[in-house]
């Protein structure tokens, strides 16, 4: 069973203190969507439009069934595919170029 989950992230310099009511008014710099067969269309179309409207700079779409990671960047209000990874590749992707991620750690066999 897979479920959809959105993980937002903000650069430390843009968010020096946490909001008192746990309510963020600053849009995230990065989001990660974990796709499921039931929600993939909504995630890829509706949510990506919302993220672009809020000027989120990077979006990752992880598909646990296909074992893929797609990395998107926002330019002039439109998403473009920056890179794509699959299976057990090790990657360094925006906005986390400093960190190597082993995709094999993401998949449940």
C-alpha cells in the first residue's frame, strides 16, 4: 500500500524562527511528493500548479512503484525537468547538491 505525502522544506536563512502557532506564511523552497496510483494525477497536475503559483523553487516526485525520482526546477512560473534517477542510483540533486542520496534506501522490496 502506498500513500501520498508532501514534504516541504525551507532554507534556514529564510526561516530563522519557527512560527508560534505552527502556521507557516513563507512558502517552502522545496517540496517532495511521494506518488501513489490513486493520487499521482492530482500530484503531477493540480499540486504542481499550486506549488508553482506559490513560487516553490524545486519539486521532487518520487514514485515508489517505478522506483524513480524526478527533480523539477521552477523558471518563469513553469516547471522544467532538471534530472531523473531510478532504481539504486546514487544522486546529488537540487537543492541538496552537497548530500549524496542512495535511492536504494527509499525502496521497500
